[in-house]
C-alpha cells in the first residue's frame, strides 16, 4: 500500500477586539504551525489580554493526493503560497464562556479551498513556510501533468446565430428597398 505524503499541523485562532458596539469581537485565523506532541489533542488558550485572545487547535493531518496535484500546483505558482483553513463557529460554549471557532480542515490545495467556498463555508488563508512550499512543489512537479491546450476551431467554421441563438443566414441578394420593380 502506497502511503500518501502528510504532515501534522495545529491551527491558531485569534480573537481580536473591534471598534464596533454591535460586534465588539471577531475571530480570525492567526497561523498554521507544525504540530508537536506537547500540544496534546484538545484546544487550549495560549494567550489572553483585554484586546486579544489566542487559541491552539492541534492534531490536523494535511495529506497530498495525486489526483489533486493541479490544486497544489496552482498554490505553489502563486506569488504567496498558503494554507487554507475551513472553520466554523460552535454555537454552544464548550471551552470558553461563549461560542468558539472550531477549525474543521486544513489544506494546501486551491481546489479544496474553492469547493469549501462554493459551499459557503468560512475559509481563511495564511502564508505557508518555505519548507512546506518546497515539499508541495516537489509533489506537484512529480504528479501534475499540464494538459496540452486544445486547438481552437477557427471562427469561420462556427455556425452563424442571431442574437437569440437561432440559426442565421447571410445572402447577397437584395430583398427590400429602391430598385424593386
């Protein structure tokens, strides 16, 4: 059995104060870091002040799939390759006094992020470190095959249509106007 390449990561979420009386706080993705055994398996608060709070969510596995090599290639070839994190707000207060964000999935694939966004999920991104980008680049280089562009059919061979999509015809015969006798 061929095992997929993978790395273990943890997600750091940040709660920051806003200058808004209707919504005094918001949660944002702060970072994706290598997972360590000392992190444990449960989310925990790292830091709290009057203006900010940070929570660590450990234990995410990021795998690279051969059939998604194009998604990794698209990420690697951007000016800023990044991690994509899908997260949701928990409605019941389980760890803190109020609802908390819960990271669900972490990926390096543009295709995964696109599917999540199409499903109207909350997806944020943070820059990926150079060693992870190189790992992803090596995988994409090995498994992604750029499809050759298909020859575009010349416009002269396309059927003529009117503005409503109905077949149209062209004639040099004059149908109306002066000279009809």
